[in-house]
């Protein structure tokens, strides 16, 4: 897990603070994620011929494109992290049977793309 690898034990309150902050940002960004984008990702997840890596590459491209299109004064990494979570939620809400595949792919995607950023966020809140 991303957080398990940090040096010091993580206080649950720290995690709650970060989660609440990210959820608040997600609520603001959610309206910017169009149904067409979600449906396109759903089709990728439904395609059994695509590997997890291929889906993650597509998801990464979509997240980058959305982040560039959304005007924000936030750090780009934070916007992209939240967009990945918003997309995960919208995909699962659209096709609940994809929960396991979408969740595991999204966790791997976030670990690969945002590991250091998440560790930095936790460290910053602990200070």
C-alpha cells in the first residue's frame, strides 16, 4: 500500500483529513467529467482482451487530458489524483459489476503514478 511504506506510523486522523480534503475537491471536479469520457473508459474495462497495463495507459491519458482542460489553481498532481478517483467512482456507478477490475486497476494506477505525492501529502499533514 502507498501509505504503509512511509517511515512513521500514520495516524488515522491524518488519513481522514486527507480523504475529506480530496473528497471535497472531487465534488468540485466531478461536474467536469463528461459521461462520454466515463463511457469510453467503461468500454475499455469491459474489453477482456485489454490488459490491465493497456487500460492503465488509457486511463492515464484520459486523466492527463482532463487535468489540462480543467482550469485550477491546485497542483497538477493533486488534480490528476482526484480525477482518477472521480473516474473510478463514475465507472463503478455506471457498471457496478466492474467494481473489482476497476478498483484494482485504479489502485495500481494511483500507486504507480502518485505514490510519492501521496507520501508527501501524509508527511505534510503529520507536521
